[in-house]
């Protein structure tokens, strides 16, 4: 049985730290907390029966409501005081009249701080200035705030604070909350589209014994029970293709993926991927599916197909432009290249110039170990990437189904790894074994959900569409 915690030096009987180094505003709030408890008031309520959100209450003139939320503004200190209450649905004004609440309750209302979470019970009415308000009968404190909201909280702009303390960003910036609500709607729309077309959503392992399915450095972790190192997955691909072998002919997963790489406006070490696999399909089928997904996502986000991204006009209306990588490099650089030189030239000189949605087709086989070769030119594979505003948003193949060819390509990748290319694809013997049982012709598609949400919500950086992005260590003060 645990022993009760003993009061430590520097604590009062109510457990409040009496630290003289704390800012005065925090000391003041802790003092209020102490006084509340001494008066027998519980400052952290167990529950509150809320009958309506603020948005619902605004439509109920003349009716009694019980709303709850955070105090975010206040005006007046006399016999009639005003405050703004904010919940997840919006805001409503509270009106506290001394003659209605009573002397003690009115004084308690005036003693509340911005940031406190309260209940509000009363009748909805419209003030002489036309403001829909709740005429308070009761205003219980539900959770005492011990830290003040940031200065000018209603327009919190400090980037580090917004990312490191996302809760303050969500309190302060309604537009940030709207971005994440749109993100949820986008993912829901993608699921509905795929479900309606007969795709089965699955969950596959995050811990892999081989970091396969892409060219990337993995995160490594140690599994104590087996005394073996495992990797956080860098892709969803090979487990989903095993399901295609097993007869699950239409399958998808939306899940977190991890790559031990840098942090930038386009990259976060963990991100959300959609991967889709369809038996008896090709990369042409995946192009049409990609267009349908982008259209459905835009509709869910409330974004027009003809819109702008960071001040640049973008047209999401299908069909999208289709060009081979080789032709694009020849057109924009004047050089006719193949192999790794082609990929390097495309990435550095051509991709940044592709602003409108463009399917870039037929990549070199050397950088595409899981894709089917073109029958007319085996130096290239049936692969595309969707480039919008200079960034990759989707990657798809007509999948390689020949286990002999797959084994040879894995061997080539293993040789590249042995020569020092850390991101070369490892040899996955179990996957080749699965292919040897017979894999049907298949089309596969991967879409970066975060980047699509960036586009559709006009956000400049991936951190703006991740609730809790990975950040570099904060600089030390002093």
C-alpha cells in the first residue's frame, strides 16, 4: 500500500508551492486557489451538466441553458459585468448582474481570471447592442487556471509557442483549430471513397524486423523480450502486398510512418501515409484513383478545385498533366539522360518548376526496386509521382510481380548497401517467398496525407498541419 505524500518544505497545507521566484501573476492565482480551498470551494469540479454548446445556445433566445467553457475576455467591474465564454463550438457573452446573482456569487464572478473554465447557467437574451448573451443565474468555477493566457492571446503569432504548446495555439487561434478540423474531414472523405469502392481498411505492424518498402533511414529500437533490434516502419507497402498475395484484392491503410531524416517545412520524422493496393490494376488506374481522392479531399476541406496555395493559383480539376520524367528533363534542361543522372536532374532542376498538378511517369529502374519494368524500354518502370507546387504528393507503381526479377533487384540493392548507400532497399526474403506463391497483377499508390492537407488548407509548412510536430531542441535561456 502506498504511503500518503508528505508535505514538502515550501508548501502550504493545501499543497501550493510558495515559490518567490514565480512570476507575480502566477503567485496571485495560486493565492486565489488557496483562498478558494480555505472557503470550502472545490476549484477543480468533477463534472458539469452542459445542456448546449455556445453555438446551440445562441439560437435559443428566451430559453434557459447550461453552457461551459473558458473565459477569454471580460469587461466591466460594477453591478453589471460581462465576459466572453469560449468552447469548442464558438463563443457567447455572459452577463453577470449583482441583483440577479446575489452579492457573494457576483463577487466570485469578478474574482475569476481569464483562462478559468466555468459553467454558466441562465437565460439567453439579446442586449441593447444586439449581442446574444446568457443572463447568469449561476456561474460555478470548474477548473482554476494557474497560468495566464499569452499576451494578445487572441492573435498568438510566436511560432515556437504555437508548435511547442499547441494547446495555447488552439485556444488563441480559431484558424488553427479549423485546419485540424479540415484534416479530420479530409481523412474521413478518403476513407469513405475507398470503402465505397470495395477496399478493405487494415492495420499492419509498425515494428518491422526489416526496414523495407522505401529508400529511407529507419529509426531503430530494441525488443527486450526477443533481444533483437527492430525498426519503426518507413512504409506500409510490403505487408499490404502480402495481403494481395493472400487474396485481399483491394486493401488500404492510413497510418503513421517514420523516417530518420531531417526536419524541414516539408519533412517531419513521423508522418501520415495512405497506401492503396488493387489487384488487376495498373498505374494508369492509380492515376485516376489519385485524381478522385484529391477531388474528394478538396470537397471535404471546403476548398475549390480552382484555388491558390501561398498566393499561387492551383487548379485541381482532373485530368492532370501526364509527362515522362525523361521528356520533362529534356524539355526543361535540354539534356537527354537516363538512370541516376536523370533522377538527379529531375529533382534539382525540373521538379521545382512543376507548379500545376502533374503526373511524372516512368522512373529509372535503379531507383524503383518494387515497380514493374516497361515492356518497351526495361531501363524504366511503370511508376508515377504526383507533383504539385514543386512537391511530391503521391507515388504509385504498376507493381512488380515477378519473384525472380524481384530477387535480382533486392540483390542489386544489397550490393549498393554494402558499398555504402545506407538508404538502399534491404533484402526481404519473406516477401520474395510470398511472391513465389503468386501475386496477381497489381497497382499500388501512396499519398502523403500531411502534404495534401497543407495544400488544401494553404499552410506553408508540414508543422502547421501536425498537432504535435517534432521540433529541434529549444534554445537555452540565459
